[in-house]
């Protein structure tokens, strides 16, 4: 089963896979096998947004005459593979969740090249249905409200124990951040949490739960993030960067491809739309990627600004004709 197709996949704090060094070395040694010559090699953690985003990038590069390969790896092994030049491209450097790995990999002799953010508006934190938000509960400070706790039964819903999110919430409880020590945490799978949220919202009842964007829930559910004035979810109230990393060797050898990758920038809502198609609607990744590109010609044209095919022809006319993308 492709883990990236599970709606329960948590691609933020809870999904950074930690593997023993021996396992990492075994995986890395296998990456060199059966590679197409000069292929652009993507490291793709099994997270729906990254899966579709990488498919968009690979489809564009394939159309421009490059060969591409995608390796599904956990984040820890992905960073290791990039640092050893076993892979070339990583579109999932989520900060600050991966700050330690990012800092290590972008410094020193094996320094990676940061091409910039590829998602605008990424965020995580506490959310409520819009009707609760409209009732005046707009900040995480409102979790100290006895009335709010009574309305939701004193329960805050989150994802599974053992995830990074679970650890962070436990820390908030221990420190009494936002009076979380007065709440009961219901920690289950992402699927279970979102199922609970849906059934509660369908009944127009009140609920507080953890969520993140990009994610299909931000489209399917009418929800609002609570302000995070204490930055408990990270700097700037839980807002995050998702950055594109490539190896120095790749950037120097493939400046044209690197330009394209550096210009891939999606809004959180656009990536949420992709995630809904792939993870929630369970459509094939190539169908989701191609449909999105055909529905967003102006974005694709912007991605290709100043980019050429591998043999030097302007990129946009070739991509537009080959992929049957409407005029921007």
C-alpha cells in the first residue's frame, strides 16, 4: 500500500521517520541501482502534498527532455541521501519541524542548496469550526475559557501518541500553556480525529482539534485556526516554511532545471486542492497533477519563466502543447 494515499498521513511534525544508520546505509546503497543516466532524482517522503508536488515537477522536467526518478523515503534518510549525492531534489524541507536536519545539511562540506519556499501559507495549530470562531473564540488563549471547555466537553482532539505533535501537546499540558492542563486530550489516528471532527461539525456542535495546512480538511471542512500569540506551535503563530533543497552538484550541473525547481511555488490552498484529489478522493497521482496543471495555466507559465527544454527551446510552448494546457 502506498502510504501517501492514506488520509491519515501526517506530514508535519509526526511523520519524520527515524531509521538506524545501518538501515539508512542499506537504503542508500540501493539507490544507485537501476538509475537512468543523468536522471533528476527526487526524494519523496510518503506525504500526499509532497507526492503530488513532486509529480508536477517531474512531469514538467520529463516534458522538457529530462529523465526523472522518484524515491519514496522518510525524511531522515532523504536528508542523508541528498548529503551523499545519492539523490538530487527534496521538496519537503518543512521548517521549523525539520530545523535540526535542515541546519546540519545546509552547512559544512556536504552543504545543500536552498532554492526557497515552495508553499506559501503553511500553518499548524488548534482549529475550530467557523461558527465557533464567529462566536468569538478566535485565539488559543480562549482555551482558558470555562464556557468553551464546557461546550466541547473538555476534550481536545489530536493525532496519535508518539508523534511530534503529541510530544508538543504534552509539553503544553505540563507547562499549562493556554490552560491545556485543564483539558483532556483525545489522541487517535489522523483518520479518527478528522472523522470525529466531521461528525461533530455535521451536527453543528462545538469541537476543538489540531490541524494543519496544506491538507484536504482545510477545503472539506469550514474551519478556522486559532491565533497562537505565544508561538506555542512555532515562530509567527505556527506558520511554517516548506523549502526546496537540491545538491550543489545538481545545481551546478543543471542550472536550467534548478531554475524551474526554484520557481515552483504553490499556495497552501492550491496544495490542499492537490491533497484532496490524491488522498481524500483517492485519484491517481498523475491524474491529479495533470488536472491541476491544466486548471492553472498561469501558474505553470510562471514556473517556466526563463526556462528552456534540455536542448534550448523555450519551455512554455513545448509544455503547453505536449500536456494540452490551455492558454494562460
